[in-house]
């Protein structure tokens, strides 16, 4: 059930009323008792979906994100140990001796 904002056109009193969407708007001001109460059009509340079962809006934990990345890397043929080896500077270029050319 939404919360509606009301303002009295006679006395200027403002209030919020929690009521069902299908109910009729209130007409009588609780302050001055005149039938000049008007429902205001509000911006509404922003919706934030929390919990499981939502698609991209899930608030994922760090452990879930790490597991998902590991699965993605495994599917693409990479592993976390492969990326560590290439980043560690363990390159072997220049460390082997070239084979001598045979002159006939």
C-alpha cells in the first residue's frame, strides 16, 4: 500500500496517509475540518530489489564474484595460475643458447 501526500487548500495543512490504491481520496482536513483536502502527486519511492531471485540487480557477495570469475576464466581456457605465471616475469626468452649453424 502506498503513502499519499495530502494538502489542505483552506489552511495549508500537509499530511501523509497510508492507504490502498483503490480507496477514494480523503476530502476532509483533520485540522480545520473543511472539505478542501487534495491529494498531491508525488515522485514516488525508488525501488531497490534486495534478496535472491533477481537478475542483474542482485547484491552479490565477494565470494560469489570470485567464484563467478574463476568459472569464467576456466570456460575461456585460462586459469588463475596461468595468469600468475605470465605476470611473474618467468619468461624464458633469451635464456637458451641458440644452436650453432652448421657450415658445410
